C-alpha cells in the first residue's frame, strides 16, 4: 500500500466538523488512495496537500500528464462539485479528468498550488480577477438536480425568528433582521445560474492554459449576487467593501439592489450558522452588512 501521511489538521477538522462520518472518511483514506492510484494508473510525484475538508495528491498519469487526485467526504455540498466542473468544462475552472461517483473522488487538471490569488499584493486587482471568473462561471444555467438557492433562502427565513431571540446585542440583532428582510424581498426570484458559492482568493490558482482558474466549488443554482460575499470578505478592508461590491456588480452586469440583497443573504447564512454553533456573530460579517446598508 502507498504510504501517504494524512495531515493532522485534516484529521482534526474532519473529527470536529463531520463527526462520525469524518472519522469513517479518515479511516478509509489510506486504502482509498491506494485504490485510485492503481485504478487510474497514476504515479504519486509529490507530498499531499489539504484544506479543511479534502486531501489532494499530486500525480502523473500514464501518458505523462500531471494531474491531482482530490479525496473528500461526500455530502450535500461536495456531491455537486463534479457536476459543476463538467458543465463548466474548464472554462474559468479547473478541468475534471475523471470521477468516481460512489466516493466523490476526482481526478483533476494540475494547477500551480504554490500561486494562489491570495499572493497578489493588490487586493483590488484580485477582486477583479474573481469578478471576471464569476462572470464566466455564472453565465451558464445550473443543471437539473442541483441544490437551489430558493430552497436555502426559504430555510433561512424560516430559521430567522428563533435565531433573533438568541442574539443578545440589539445592534447586531437589528442588522441580522434587516438581512432577513432583504432576502424576503428577492427570494421569489432566486435565479437559475450555476454558482460557485466559495470563490475566495485561495480558491483561485494560477495555471498554464490560463492565468487564473477557480477550484473547489460548492455549486448551487441561483442568483449570481449570492456569489459576491467571499471576495468582499477576503482580507477584509472595511473601506473597500463598497468598492469591491460595486466593481463586481459592474463586471457581472448585475442589478445592484438585487445583488445587495443576496449578499446580505450570505451574511444572514453565516449569522444563522454562528447562532446554531453558539458562537458570537462574526465581526467582519456585521461590518459588511453595515457598509452595504449604509448604517
């Protein structure tokens, strides 16, 4: 069996966030790595990499093509990743070369993991890179069966009254309530575009065939305004919030008020998760909401 060391931080994150399913995923990982290296006739040619939820192994295919294998826990978010990557077909995103539906394991085009967009010194330039990628990615309709923003919005609005009771700070409670009101105004038209959902600076890598490509989508069908928050939040500079928001809405050709409502929807989503987990509301989210609402 191939000797692949599973990073401690990946183990810790899976145990903390995925519970029993995460433990089972980690336990099965050594055998799974060996299985797919053999099945796809690959040669490992570098140390493994990881994020919070996945192990990525650099490999070379039998024909000498560099590639990468991504192993991750199959859940509601990750099961849509290969579907989205197939729809995009490499246009603005990493190419999917092969996929195992049963485990969610993916063979991907090799990108330059040492050059993330986060290494770009000029944050405005980085935001514009993301905007251009989002314009391409969200130009296509989401395929049937993709999780839908309309359903997510309905769930958020349904959870809001209970969450508001758990928010002790009156100013924060008022902000979250206004976020909920903004979502109510647009949830009747949730959109049908294929969204990435998580396009922040570290989910954009340099490549040979294009300067930058998106990785690690958590796709859903919806309004592109729901995709703006990660680039606003990245390396948050409060005085840059409105510039980033306006620049992205202009590049994507979005209605500013609808995009604002859906961006506040992301703040609401995060706030609901914070309340559910018993955490204080994230200060950066409250700041983004204040700037977008002008309060």
